[in-house]
């Protein structure tokens, strides 16, 4: 898994790329939680995610729960087809705010 973190329009945009699986999910979890603790708003760009398993989904869920406790805005954006399918199967597309693109998530 690769990642990129940028501040855009006052939001911390975390772009995840590659596979978010049992091997990579601890790094994704750490990155997301650090971002939540250092920003008022976090947008996770999932356009480059080629595969996500239950441990990756658990990292996203934990980040969402932490953001709610901290009062930090948290949303997903541009979910790749494989990621979108997993979120829909788990019915998490009803739990997360998922924007069609990063620009939409930033309010463009």
C-alpha cells in the first residue's frame, strides 16, 4: 500500500493506493488515526485502492468512530469499483459519507 497526504482547502486528504489487506491495514489505520488527530476534516481518497479486505474495512470503521468522538469531519471519496463493492456488501455505504470524487468531497 502506498499513500499520499495533502492539505487541500483546509482538509486533510489521505490518498490510499494499492491493496489494503491484513498486511497493510495496520499502516492504513495508523495513518488515518494520525490524520484525524491532526486535522478538523479528513477526506480519504480511495480511487487508487485495488483491493480491500475486512481488516482494511475495519480500519476505515475505526477511523470513522474516532472522528465522531473527536468531532472531526470524516468522509470517503472516489471509491474504486472493488472498494465500493465491498462497502456495499457490508452495507457500509449507508454508514460512511462517500463522495463521487475528491473535488465533490472538498465542496467544489
